[in-house]
C-alpha cells in the first residue's frame, strides 16, 4: 500500500472515527480488540477517497482491468478504486445463497479483476465474489461450422 501504507490507512480510519478500540464480538462470532465501523468511513468522502487511493496505488502495478466488490459497502469501495484506476467497477449481489454479477455486468475472458471489499472479517464475502468471477466468464468456443 502506498501513501503512508497500513499506518496511513489506520490514521484515516481513526480520523473518520471508524477504528474503535475495546472488546468486540464480531458477526462471525470471533472476538477482537479493534473494530472498524465501515459506515463511519463511508460517510466521509475525503477519507474514503484517500483510502481508496492507497488501494489503487497498491493495485496499479497489477494492471487490473475491472474492480469488483460485494454489496453493500463493497459497492462504494469498488466504484472509487475503479474510478481512480480508470477502469470499470462492478458488484456482486446475493442470489440463492451465493453471489452473482447481475444487472448486465459482464466479465470478459482473460479480463484482470481486482476484488475489493470494505471490511474483511472471515473473508466470506470476498470468497463469494471470487467464486462468482469464473462463473461469469464463458470460455470462447471454436467455431465448429468452419471445419
């Protein structure tokens, strides 16, 4: 991560009032001494853009062609990182217990996809987005009629 690295990200989260210290039981059932209340960050456009700029700077050498995230907070992060990288941004929504790219979103075969999310606890949402990426891609088929 660039522009201050992880310490810069922590500073932005604290500045937005999003990083809290104490004892927290997370939705996953795990316990943590630190909790990130993502909506305190996402309601602050300046800090959200700065954090997304760090992510984009880190990801730029990977040459992503598309940024994808899960609903809900991942939509904002994927959009802003995509905007900064000047690529498309899409999101995956829950459908029948898994995530899918609906609303006409497409991912071309071989397209380089950067998956982002707002907060990572167990990784379930990100894992679901990764699983949705290959199911969206159709392999090119050979035209059998010309043989």
